[in-house]
């Protein structure tokens, strides 16, 4: 899996980066009996980040993306997603967090 890196830190680029993450999560291979629940949780965190951007709260959006990364790490460590997929998701989310003024 590859996720397209964001081009710049404009709102449009940040929104597109999150949309790309959502598309990647939709097709992400997740194993285990709760795979769809895990997928829904990841998608929920990304949707929450978009809502915060729409509300003009970039640091809150960055926090939601940090939560997303934490869950990706948990899934990777549990063997539910591959390390390669986790790295691609985390790298993209981190670049968006930095654009939003957070720390990756």
C-alpha cells in the first residue's frame, strides 16, 4: 500500500491528505475477528480530524490524527496490520500533523 504524500500545508492539501488516508484505510488488509470494527475506528478518527479542520481547530485535528497513529501502532503491534502498511499510514498522518501545527 502507498499513500500519496501531501503537496503543501494548504487546507485543500491537508484535506486531500486525510481523504487519501481514508481511501487507504478502506482497502487496508486488517486481520482478526474485529477487522471491520478496527477499520471503522480508524475511519472515525480521520473523519473527526476533518470535522475539526472544518471547525477551524487545526490543533484538535492534529490530536485526532495522533490518536489515529496510536491506533495504527496498536494494530501493527498486535499483528493485525503489516509494518509496511503501518509505516505508510503513520508517515502520511505525521506530515499532516506537522502542517496543522502539531508535533509528530
